[in-house]
């Protein structure tokens, strides 16, 4: 198993193997960090989808007498899921925008300090 869940990839060498079996030699720390951050983002996305699904299921599905969802349950679930996805995407966009603004402010401060 790769480094996704903290396990060691069988193709990693003890002399600096990275997740996915790619050796760290020739890769910068920043590249390795970026790859690990992407893995964490994927895991967080999966957790978020599971959480939304569970929440909407608890709210919308009440009848367990049949194998299929009733049309009202299906409609409720779809609306609930879409609402939570829209909110999640908006929060992600807002976070990314705030990060960009912070980076720009930091860069401006560094440029100002450098010119003094």
C-alpha cells in the first residue's frame, strides 16, 4: 500500500522512497510536499463526500420497507446533496481567494522591505 494511509509502499526503497513508488532522488522537497498535499486533498474530498451523503441520507430517507427510494426521498436527497456540494465548493473558492490575497500581501510586504 502506498503512503496514502501512512503505510509504506512496497516499491519504496529505504533510501528515500516516496509515495507511489517514485524515489525521492532528483525531486525537490517542494515537489514531494506538493504531492503529499494533493493526496491529503483527495482524502479530504472523499471524507467530505461521505459526510454529505451520510447527512442527506439521515435527513431524507425514512422508509426502509422497500428496496428503492420513494420519489420524495430521492428528490430530497438530490436537493440536499446539491446544496451541500454548492456550499462546499463556495467555501473552497473563498478559502483559495483568501490564500491568494494573503500571498499577495506577503509578497508586497517583502518587496517593500527589500526596497528599504
